[in-house]
C-alpha cells in the first residue's frame, strides 16, 4: 500500500494563511524588538537635555518651577491679606498667604510693601510698584 497525499483546496488555503501569519509575526517582531537609531546628532543631545523651559521636564523634575511673577497690588480683607499677582504674563489673580503658586513656589507672607515668596530653598521679597504721584481725580458732585 502506497501513501498518496490528498490535499483539499481548503487545506491549502489554511496552510497559506498560517504561513502568512507566521511570516508577519516574524517580520514585526524583528522590527519592534531592534533598537532605533537616534536621528539627532550627538552634539545636540546635551543642549536638548539641559533645557528646563519644556513643561514636560518641569512636571517630572523635583526643581522649583520658573515663574515670572508681577505684583499688581496687595489689600486686606476679612479673611486676611490678599496679593494680586500675574504669573507668566497671565491675567492677574488673587492669592492668600500660604498658597502654592507653582511647583516648589509658595507665597509665604503678604506685607504692606510687597510679598515674600519661597522658591525652592530661596526666599525672595517682591515689592509692590507704587505710583509716584497721586493722580488728579475730578469731583463727581455738582457744586
């Protein structure tokens, strides 16, 4: 008795599909598991790593955020003193003493002539800008 292979068309299609799937897995695994070559020249790598103005780097670092703080004014209220500050050229907002202005930046105290800020381990005093002269205000009542 002699063995004769009998292949049905369905078995041929299934075998071809299985070989195609195995070839796809082999190709994609070699592409995904090989390390990528950097497209950035070596001279530019330290410069890019040293930049701290990238928001993503600031999120994951333990360093205090760099803030451009402008003091518009201070005033007293029933809850205590309030400082009106503009952060990074944004709109002026009110802050209470003890509030956090950014990562590692805290408003320590509000004084009569300015504010005291703690940025990391450094304490800064920012003065309130004062008008040089009192502007002339017209009377609003009739004589």
